[in-house]
C-alpha cells in the first residue's frame, strides 16, 4: 500500500522517470520509477524539474518599479531576435567558411542579408531606440561578438565605421559589450533567466 501511495504521488507531481538498475511500473500505462532495495527498504529514484526560488524584488519607489517592468517588456520584445541572430550567425559562419571565392562569399552574405531584411525589417523598424540598444547588447551576449565586429567581418571596415557613426548620432554604440555582472546588463541577465524558466 505504501508503494502504491508513493507511486501515485510521483505520478501526480509529473515526475520524469530516472534510470537505475531495476524499474517498477505503476499500473498498465503508468510512469516507470527507478528503485533500489537497500537493507530491506525500497528507495525510489526520480528526477524532479528544477525549481528556482527567488526573493521578491524590492524597489525603492514606484518610479524604479515602473522602470524595471519597462525593461522586462523591452527585453521580452528583443530577446527572441537576439537568439535568432545568434543562430543565424552560427549558420552563416559555417557556410561562409566553406566558400573559397571572395566574390561568392560577398554574394552569399548579400543573399542572407536580403532574406533577413525581407523577413524581419518591418518588425525591427517598429523597435524603439531603447529596444534597439538592448538588442545590440543581446546580440553580443548571443554571438560573443559586438555588432561592430560582425559588420566588420561580413561587410568590411568601411561599412562598420559608417554604421557606428550613425549609431553614435542616435546615442548608441555598436562596440558596446554585454556585461552580465554589472549595471543594467546584470538586471537584463536576471530577466532573461526568468524568461527562460517561464516565471516572468
């Protein structure tokens, strides 16, 4: 009876089955639970999903709280684009290195750029300046390269300098590094962790 209660408890908790030397089945279509008998006692092994417990965030005043939730909204808006940029850059790098001819490399880069423009330009134009700045930093987070370095690698130094000048006019910097250990980037990193775990 005790074994049955334990099995039902684990089924209700949505347990992920673990591996061990022997398995026990809970009913006809039940969850498999790993177990081992030690000194006459049955010890069950289960893998529970990770639960992160965080202290409630404390704000000095209402303005700081509004600023935080505005940052959450902005990060949620641009984080998917940064992840996509990381994925696309990885794919681009793999294929780019296989191309021997400089002419073919330029043609390939142009094709990828045109495809991305066609797919995302409309959405990215709707981003605010603040969201754009956050996106630039998150691209560095996802790729390990600043936007300036990426432009320099794929479009050349002249293009990188041109776009850096434009960015500076609007108060941004394509050379900005993402630093998850300090300042706003630290808060962004915490927000991303909560987005990934589904708690925000």
